[in-house]
C-alpha cells in the first residue's frame, strides 16, 4: 500500500515539474520574441489577424502560467495521507 501512495505522489510531483518546465519555456519564448512582436504587431494598424495573434499568444501565456502556479490538476484540494500502524497485542 505504501508503494502505491509513493507512486501516486511521485507521478503528481512529475506532473508539477512538467507544468513548471512548460511555463518556463513559454516565458522564455515570450522574452525572445517580444521585440519582434512590438515591431510587427504593435506598430502596425490593427487587423483581425493581429487581434487573433495577440489573443492566442496571451491566452496561451496565461494558461501555461496558471497551470504551473496552481499545481497539479489531478487533485483539486490538499490531500492528507494517513499511514495506519499495525495493532500490537
């Protein structure tokens, strides 16, 4: 039983690490491309394509960051693990 709990907790921790790595990758991409975004999107007249680009870009950034900061999606609340001790006579 203990190994099952340890396995589940290890999987949840891996999920948290993967979420954090993805959020860092999105933030890194944002930092690398912000100058091109300013040049090609913000300084030109607004079109449907530029609006769509900004919507997709910033919704994706917010989604990645909230996933990383909110923790695991598998467990909606804190979990308390109780280990039962054998009863001695």
